C-alpha cells in the first residue's frame, strides 16, 4: 500500500499525518516540536556543552543557548550556529564560541563537553511516534514543512527576503503547491529546508519533498470542505509564532500577508483582512509594523467574499472580531492544516487522484 508521511514542524508542535493513497486510511499525531524538545534537553544538561548538527528552528533553542553562555562554556559548530543566527559575529556576541565543523567533531571525542546535536529531524523520536500509530516506518513519499527565512544578501532583512522569495515564485505561478520542492531541488538560500531535506534522505522513503510551512498551511486551510465550490475566499492560519492570511480567487492566491502572532489583536487582524481583500495593503507598511510583508496580485473585494476560514492553534483570537469566520478543520482536524497542505501539494505534483478532506 503506497503511503505518504506528512510532517509539519512548527514552533510549538510537530504535526504528523500518515495517509494511505488507495484506501484513504489515515492516522494523526500532534507532538511537542523538535525545538521545544531540544530546548528542554539543553536545560537539563550540566556543565560545558558542545553543540553540533545543522540549522533548525531557533526560538527556544537559541534562547536557552544564549542564557547558558552567560554562565558556562557553550561551543557550537559553524553549521549548527546558524540556528541562533546566520551572522556568526552575532552568535559570538552572545558569548557562544563558534568552531569549525571538523574541530567540533574532534572535540566530541573528549570528555570535557556534554554533546547535543541539533536538527529538525530527530530520527529515533520520529520513528517511535510513527510506530505508535500502528503503521510501518516505511513510506512511498515523505513531505516535511518548516518555516525558512532564507539567507538574505547583505543589506536586506530576513523578513523582507522571505517575502521576496514567495513573491518571485507566485508571480510565475500563483498556486501554493508550486512552493513544494523535491529534496534535490531546494533553492540553496533555504538553508533550513536544505538541512531537513538532506537528513530526511536517510529516512525509509522513495522520495522526499519539503515546503515552507506558511504556504503549506494556506494550501491546507483552502482544502477545508467549506471552501469547496467557492470562488472568492479568505483563508487564515493563526499559528504559534506567525499568522498568515491569504485571499483566494478560483484556487489562485490573489494576495497574502504574514505577521507575528504576538503582535496580532482582533482589531488588527480584522483591519488586515479587509485591506488585503480590497488591495489596500502594502509590503512596506507590514514591514514597518514588524511583520513579514504583504503581496497583492489582484483585489477580490471584501464585500464580495463568499467565506472566511481560519485554522491554527491561536485562531481563537478571531472570536474578538466582527467577521463571520468559520473554524476550519481539513481532514477533521485543525492541527493538521500544514500536513494536509503538504499532502495536497504532493498529490498535485505527482498527478494523483483527488483527495476528499472532510
């Protein structure tokens, strides 16, 4: 039986969807995110530490490492230090010592440092979680999504750069599944997604695909049954760290914005959504407010909307608005939005039969 394993790696949770293509049989799990799992491990390890591995989601891991560096010795390999910041001088300014990857591997042989390896793919933990679903740990395709800001050129903020990468791709083809990449075709600038793709090739699957979690969530939210047959719609994913809203016209992305969830209020999100639909948001405005940016291909008109669907663990904020919002649940589960987006993107990429996400 051909199966797809879709994994959405977020700031708070890691959402896992196992799907059998022929039968539609599927199983789901919501687990603690790798970044929270590793941050917890780092807090418990005593004494000087040596950190190796690859770039992963920063957040809690970066915070724990910077705090530890004030009290005890923290060494990081160059490859793992990108988790804290792409600018290694910024990493060093926190009191963290950065050493070459080869030197770090040599230091692992001694007993001076306790060793921690960074990476969004934690092989043993992932296998245990999947096997707990009662299915084999072997797949036709694995899809993984995570947020990646890319490595911006000098003088361009990582927020602005991430937005530009989206815009460039969507200008060419305005569908979120066009931001799905096979493991060997990920743009070099996406260091985190490349790290995930490289490690995921060691997993038991014929093919591996990766995708930015923002676009996966928008695609997943748009697969909610309430949107089927609707021409003009708004979809939102209010996630732990980021909120992304998109206007959809006939299945195409007509526009979107991305904002930090911590800066969202009911009044703010209502204003953003109305202006998004009416074509009144500007990229510079959102950047000036500390958000990621906005992209408008064409206004769809707020007054002409047929439905608004919201997903994400923080979507409760929308209860404070006057908007007629439906709480989305693709495959019957709000927490599977990103994983459903991955599944649908892979299906479209490979030309599979349509899937009903009720």
